[in-house]
C-alpha cells in the first residue's frame, strides 16, 4: 500500500500524481491510496480526481497533522484570498479545539539581521492588514517573525510593532530570539527560542532565564537533517536534553521540522537522518498526549534554590539586570504564570 499525505496547515502536501506514477511502475505489487485535506475547499474535487482519473483505490487522512504552528510570510501585494485562506485555516483549527500560534514574518528578508531596514510604517501596514483580515479569537497569539537579533535597531522595531498591535488588537504577541537570553526591555507576552546546539546544564540554565520571566515559553529544538545539525556528534544528545528539559518545565515544543516530499533534509522521509528524527518526534508526541491533564512539570524544574539568574542588560543601562530565582513568586515552574502545553 502506497500513500502520500495532505495537511495544508502543517505544510505537508504530496500530490496524488506522484503516488499514481509510483504504483503504475509496480502494478503487481502495490496498491495506491489518495489523500485529501478536508480543511481545503477543493478536497472533494481532489477525491474524485484521485479515484476516477488516477485509479487510486483508497483514501488516507492525516488528522494528526491537521493543526500546527505555521509560518505566515507577509508581502505588500498579497491578495484578499490569501488572507481569507489563513482565516479559514485558523477557524478550522479552532473548531477542532486547537489554536494556531503563527510566526508572522513582516521583514523583507535579510533586513531581519543586517543592512538597512524599511520605515516602520512599511512593516506596520503589512502586519495591520493581516491582523484586520482574520478573526484573532481563533489564534493563540502571534509571533513577530523568527530568530530576531538583539542589535542594530531591530529590538526597537519589534517593540514598536508590539505597542501598535496591543493598542489596536486583542491578541498575545510573542517574541522570538535567536539563541539569546530575554532582554529586560523587550516587550513580549511570551517567548519562542531556538538554542539548537546548546545542551546539558548550559541549556537548562538558558531555559531558566526564560521561565523566570513568568511568561509563556515555546521551545524549538532542531529536528531536521539540513544545515549540519545531523553532522554534529552531539546532535541526538542535545535533542534529548531539550526534550527532557521541556518535560521537566512543562514547556511546549515546536519542532523545527518541515513535512515535504522527497530528499532526506526535511519531513517524512525513510532515509537517514530523517528516519530516526521522525521516529523520535512521533514517539515524543505519543508520550505527551498521554500525560495527566494536571501535569505541571517535575521536581527537577524547581528553581527556588541556587544562584541568581542574569538577564540581558537594558539598552543604555550601566548595570546588568537580574532576576532572583529565590523569590517566592518564581519558586516553581508549575506555580508561575507560564502557560502549559497548547
């Protein structure tokens, strides 16, 4: 039996034609299944095409991939239909009892970390059009771009967008730092962070700096085979360090993982290293789904004792800013304001 898969909300989309072509080359051994994504308006047409034209003999659904964090790339020339599509996707997830926390990319490209930036009004117009085109009650919040840097005037842009969004819209705004600890003057309702190559006790202390802010934290471990991650001899150990700490602190995990067809770099592949990465991801998901609803971390997450945690300095400040982990309101992760799994 051979099938692909379709789940637009997770970026997974395998054309049924690929399945039909593969099955046609081995008709005496294989049976092909088509796939549909009921969240998409043309799913019935695809079902009829796969059965009547491609002669596929069954249907494969992927409900486990129906809703996830997504990447929304804003441009100045996007159509109304583009925004309507995102509104539809978010509404569908909401109806299934889930919400999106999308990464909304407003930068042009490399201006995220180098070179000249656009006027703030350019970035704001893109963000404002998106926010005004969707029903924000269907979202868990939004994240301002990805892997932002804390230099070169970029924090000022992020803070100004935060202020404007909070003034005009009722939604949580997450900030995503690129392997940096949270800044004392960065405005945020929550954090996304991705210290891909940091493990062990160093990583746990890194994560603690986010936890003690009392704001939600989403951890993004490396989970793909591109960019040298799999060539790092400590790659698998670091991934396990991240997952163990996420479980201890009850921090939501959003894997850096993209479901696409072919190759070994991303997604659903039977070739290494993605095969073993996929197995670990699905095993992790299975484990999380059976946790007790009242789960709120483990004693290993107790940060009420130990040294003071140092945060990034405020811009222009002469002294470092500190958070004392021994304060009563920071005693345990489970007692803090940090949100639990989505």
